[in-house]
C-alpha cells in the first residue's frame, strides 16, 4: 500500500475517533485484522497504530490489544467557546499526571484488592472523614514526606483538595466573610467563594510572594476572617515563600486572628521547602492537599488537617455534605501510599516537571514567562498590544487549550496573560505544542 493510502487510513480512523463514531474504550482490530481488512502489510498496520498512539488517540496494551483512548476532558475554568472547540486539544489548560504504565498500575492494584481478605468491607459505609487505619497511613505519610505531625482525629479524607477547601469554608466561614487572597489565585477557590458568598479581598503580589505589608494593612482596615494561601508552589506563579515570609504571614494571622487556609496541592513538587504553615501555626491553619497532581486527578483522594478547635465543625460539615469517600477509593489511595507508590511517583513527577520546564524555557525563550524550575505550569505574560481572549480563542482554533488570566485574577483589571499547564501533553509533543503557541503569539495580527 502506498504511503499516501496509509496516511488516508490514519486520517479516517482519527476522524472516526474524533467524531465519536468510535467512542472511548472501543477495541480496535488486531494488527493482523487491520492488515487483512485494508489489504496492507502487517508492518503497515503497525505503523497506523503507532501514529495514532503518538497523536494520543489510541492506547495499546501488550496482550490486550489496541483501544480508543479515553481522553481527559477538563477545560472548566474558561467555560464557553474554547471548551467546546478544544475537546480534542493539546491540553495546556489542566494538569493531569499521565505516564506510561498508569493503566497497568491500576490493573495490578485492582487485582491485589480483589484477592484481599475482607473485600466486602469496601461495601460498608465509613465514619465521616475516613476509617481509622487508613487515616493513620495518611498521617504517617504526612509526617515522613511533609514533616507534618497530626493525630488522626484532626485528619479527614476528602474528595480531592477542591472539596477540602469547600468543606473548610463551609464549616468555618459564613456568607459575607472577608477572605484575603492573592491577586492571582487558584480559580477553584474563586468559584467556591462565589458559591458561598464570601467576599474576596485581593492582596497585591510582589515577584516572590504576596505583599505582606499590604496584607497587614488590609487586616488593619477590615475584619479579615481568613487568608487563603499557597505558600509552596503557588498556582499560577510558582513562588515558594521563605521561612521569613512564612513567619511574617503567621504573625499577621495571629495578630489579627485570621484563619489560615493552606493549599498544598502542588507543594510536593518542592523537595526541600521551608516548614508548612500548619507546623508554624497549628492552632489556626487548615492544611489541604491531595494526590491529584502527583498520581491521578480522577482518583479524587485528598486530605485535610485541622486545628483541634475546628475538628467538630469540620466533621459535622463532612457528615452533612458527603459523609465519607467511597471505600474503594480510600482503599486504593492508602494502599498506594503505604506501598511507596505515591512517594516514588512524587519523585518522578518532580523530575518530570524539571524536564518539562527545561523544554518550555527552550521553546518560549525570550518571552515573558514566570515559572518555578520544578513546576508543572507557567505564567506567560503577553505583549501589551495583544488581548488574551483573542489569543486563547486562536489557540483553541488550533486545538490547543490554555487558561486565561481572568480565571485566576481576583482584581477588577486582569493582566493579559495565559497559564500553561505542562503535564497533560506527552513530553515528546510538548516542545512542538509550545512552539506553536509561541509562533501564533509572535505572528498574531494586531
Ligand atoms: C492550587 C490548587 N488547589 C486545589 C486544586 C484541586 O485539586 P483536586 O483535584 O485535588 O481537587 C487544584 C487543582 O487544579 C489546584 O491547582
């Protein structure tokens, strides 16, 4: 078969997958069957699948065959048009940890679980916030990997860090309360604040963290009930606060009696960081993290550590809200923690993030980028004459999904910038995708 006909076969299959005619998970013919159906050599059939795999449309599993890939579709920050248009995009809008062997890892775990002694226990309701022996596994992990010591009765398992934030705000804040946030902050916190009618007060950012003098002035002027912070690997700017900045922040929180909500979702990416706020001010800090950014965003396994005085309101809110995580999920998550998979994966992701940042620095060299060298995202400031929505729409037309600064901004005037997540696109494709972003921006008609 001529090379052009093989290309056509690739295009036809790709079109069927993209249109949904071949839905996610569909088994595809074996190499031999494909060869027979189209009168091509088996080597050519293998080439077809290799190409479809390279562009992320199929997955092949040794001994099991080839399947249409179930692509993550997660573009919720910006909603609207880009989301619709970029269903099949190179996804720079959301960080899914993806690596070869993920499927096998889950298969092995499910097999292990299916052989475990008391499987029926996984069909039983858990106490609010988790089962004791599983919380102990998380507590040991926090002590060993993060230097955070907690008793299990102050630790709760939640459906990802997002729910941890939501439960914390529901339990400890009231509609109308003022919460200090960074001028650029995690969009999920903005969303929950809006849903819970919290009043967000932006704190101006300096290059290496929030302007703490501005925060102190704000607290002096206004009753600030809580401060939402990401001291280690801020999303989106990647800063890591120094020990001095952390102490200053804690001093302000103590002086003005503010709750500290410490979001450590990406903190694992920094191997040696100054102590978590929860260790400096355990009496007023709720610490929140998950396995979403290191292991699997779809597992929905997160945890919160609360001060003793907030234990009961948080537990009551969990009971009223979701009662407990599914036992199957906590069994999987805690087994992966206990057998060292999570620690190994965190290590691997730290190395992966550094490699991806190096690729990004090369691809975007000379552009106005802010990023931590081991972060999974970067902040790309656009030249003043370019508007971020037009750039984001044009990128969506090229099947590249990005997040706009508006999703992160808590001030009235958002900067013109894009946040690019680096972990969802296969590493081999990252340079080329980022080069396309660069080229589109550089040649954008003004
Ligand atoms: C800073 C930050 N906090 C919390 C979350 C929510 O994470 P999870 O998937 O664990 O709910 C995210 C997810 O993007 C995040 O970036």
